C-alpha cells in the first residue's frame, strides 16, 4: 500500500520553482478539531522537504509558506500565532508575517546557494487545526535565480485535507502481488463508514462504498489500483487516496510513445510474432535491419509510398525476380539514374527494347563499348578535308568533333568572327557544328561535336567549310568516328555495283569497327 501525496500545482513552466518540494502531515491525515468550541483544537504539523535536482546551484533570497487561517472550511489553522516554524538550513531564520498569513524563511546573507547536496526541511509545528472539515491550499513560494539572472518569485501549491475525527482509510493490500497474464487478484482494505469510496484502475471506476474487498479478474498487464475516499461538504470535500500494484508476467502492453534504446524481440508463438499496427494509424520506422541468418526484409503484400516526397534508397544490390512496372501518373513514370558524374544504368544481360512509336533520346554522350569506335578521319583543318560519303552495312553513330587551336590577345582580331563549319547529312537531314578560327586568350577553348545516328544500309555525307581569311592564322582539328551498334557484322567495302548512283564528286565508303577507312579517304593522324 502507498499513500498518494497531497495534490500539487505549480506555476507555468517559465515560473516553475528551481527547488523541488514534497509535503507530508502529522498526523496523516490531519483531523479537524471538534465542532464544540469549548473543546481544545487538534494539533497538527506540516513537514516540507526541499531539494535542488539540477547540478547547478540555485541562489535563494527567501522561502515563504502561506497557511490559510480562520474559521472557514478552506482555512487550515485557527491561529497562526500558536504555530512554531523551523528550518534545517544553518544560518536561516524563520518569522511570521501575520498580515500576509505567511511564514518567511531567510538566510543571514542577501541570498544563499542551494545545490543538489543541500536538502532541507521546513516544519510548522503545533498548528491548531480549525473545526471545519475541508481542503486547504498550502502555497510555497521561493525567490530564486541561477547564474546572474534576476531573482524571480516561483510558487508551488499543495492541497491538504482536514478529515472528520472518526474517518480512516488504510491497509490497501493486493493479493497476490505477481500473477501470470490473465490472472486474478483480490484487493482488501479498511475504511470508516462516513465517506464514499471508489476503486480506479486503467479506464475503470468502481463504486466500492459498501465494500472492503474486491476480486479483479483477467488482469493482462502491470496495474496500479487507486482507492479514493471522499468526505466533507460537497463544496469543499477532502480526499484521501491509497494505491497498490500488481505485476504481470509477460504482460500485454498498450502505450503512447515507445522509445527503445536496446534490443526489441518478438518471442511469441509462430502465430503471434507479428507486429500489428492499428489500420487507422501508421508505423514510422527510421531503419529496419535483418540480423544473423534472417538478414532479409520480406514483404508479403505491397510496399506503397503513399505521397510525394517518399523515397526508397537502396545502398546494397537490388534484385527483382519478377516484372518491374512503373505505373505512376504521367509525370511520375520516369526511371531516374543518379545524375552525378558516376551515375549509370547497367543492363548486364538481355536487351533494352523500345516499343514501336516510342523514342530513345540521348542528351549527352552515348558510349558503345561492345565494339570500340573506329577513327575515320583525324587531322588539322588547315590540311583540308574533301567532302566524303559513307555507307553503313550496320546501324551505328557517326561522331564529328571540331576543336579551335589558335588564340589571340587582340580583341580586334577579325578571325574572332570567322568560323570553321562541318556538316553531316543522312536520311535527308543535315546536321552541322562550328568553331571560331581563333579565340580570345584566357577564355575557354572552343570545342564542338555532334553524334548522328545512321541506319543499316544508310549513307552519311560529311563536309567541311574551311575557307580561311586572307592572311589569317586560324587553325583547328577535325575528327570523324564511327561507332557500330549491337556488335555488327565484319563489314567489307561495298562493290561499286551495290552502291546507289553517286553524284559526280561523291565517293562512297563502307566502314565498321574492324575495317579501315576507304583508301581514298583523308589520311588519319593521332
């Protein structure tokens, strides 16, 4: 059995006392004096224990204890002048402020530090308890501070009951104290007949005014039982509360917030090892990790990310044994690969197919590593490049790269406005790139490139406009590469009878990764 202390209220958090206080009475509970005015008052005592819980000491100017005095039900003492005040702190004094009905306790200096090792007791003895049953507010106020901040008044109030002389409530006993899940307990107690009584536990409130025992069945979790006795006038009743507790082996748990800093295990039977969350609520998990031989996260149903902003981050191999579909809204059907410099999508085996009517768009460099690129031409622009037409026996990409090689320190140099231009024409479409014939010193070197897809059997014509300005010093570098797709056949130079009727100046060549450029093509360098 335990006694629930007198109810306590404090100021708001900003004004909460820096010291912690507890209050007890002697006798427990206090008895109201007899109603007969000729009978002497019942004596009583208040004991207030104070302490500092924080490691930082608090400076205290004074502590005041306000005790209501008078003949009414909310008053505690009949006459404060008969009360003897004491405090255990060395060098502190006690006095009565009659006008304020407060006992004032002050140190010999202007203020004194009270740290975690300085507990103290305030005693108000020989209190003549008045003759009315009821509850009295006892207010403890301190003037305190920490560091160099300003002193501030901070208050705590305890509600102390004065009970009828023949009232008693005692010996609340729970039998047994430890039970199995779903077991029963019996509560017994002693009480007087001049009060109403309630037994409270969990969400249950039982009227036990006529009882001195109660059997509680099917207890599934650790439970604290409260026995509350209420007496006195309804406008200012007095309440006494006793408590007892039963512990349950392997209890059911129903809690609000759960913070686990150690290991959590679900060790029930096969059918009860599940962690179930109410379907109206959400289980928020920061990290789920497998362990031992069960190092996997298995989801038997669907894993759904319910709204925008949800992410799935996989830092280890990600394997999909079945079909993977992207079935989001029009704007969310994309598969995005990390756009960083080392992000890539790797198709290790199989094929990458695009459905008819769809497009495969490459906005950056397309690298084909099955067959390495074949250099068709590589030379200085000043050496010239005659217009050349090629034919592909297999699909691939023709890449043309131009680089400006000369710079000048003069902003008036006319070649800054003159350009070299290369063109590639295939399937009736002409693509072109250009670079200036010179660039200004300390600016980035101009470089330009284009990648032209060529279908199997198609032709592509490459030309260079390299007219230099009179007395100009401009120079550049032109490279032409061929990259086949899908491995391609071992290509041979096409016979003249297999080629379409060429223009008068057109020369057709067949190229692949394995076959060299046509002997009539421009010699390649570097």
